[in-house]
């Protein structure tokens, strides 16, 4: 699908308490899809990462509608990335007074939408 990236609107969710690897699994499925197809896919995918991704996608569509005056039905997901955020460090007590570090990862989700240049 040819996508016009000159009028691209994005939304970012930062510090989501989830591994970026697990979020990318969801983003790979919706990248390049239309807005409506992505909404349907996210509603029925069995992953926990779908909730924050759905929230960011709706925010990006609202930004495009409000700031650029675009129609939600004509939007296509042009970019979708999940970058690693800072890890929360916790310690678990172990035998003989030792402590093992546990890293609780966070991620930043960015979704950009653009109007569909290909008319069906």
C-alpha cells in the first residue's frame, strides 16, 4: 500500500509496564492495515499488549481528526514501534542472604497514522 507520509499524525504512550518484545508481536500484525481493520484485529487478539496498543491507536486517530481534519475511515497505520523504556529493578531474596535482581521492563509505544492514498 503506498502511504503518503507527509501528513502523518502520531501518538505515543510512554512507560507502559510491559516488555517491548511482547508489544512488537502485536504491532507487527497491525502495521500497514487500515484503522478499522486494526481495531477489529486488536479487539479479538488474545494478548495483554492489545489494550495499551488500542488506546494509542485511538489517540493517534483522534489527533489526526482534530489536528489535521482527516477522516478516521481513510486512515492507515504507517508506522508502529515499541522501544524499550527504563527497567524497574527489584530484588528477590535467595538462599544464604543473597539477593537476585529482577528487571521489570517498560516500553514506549508509538503509532503514526496517515491518510490512505490508494482509493479502492
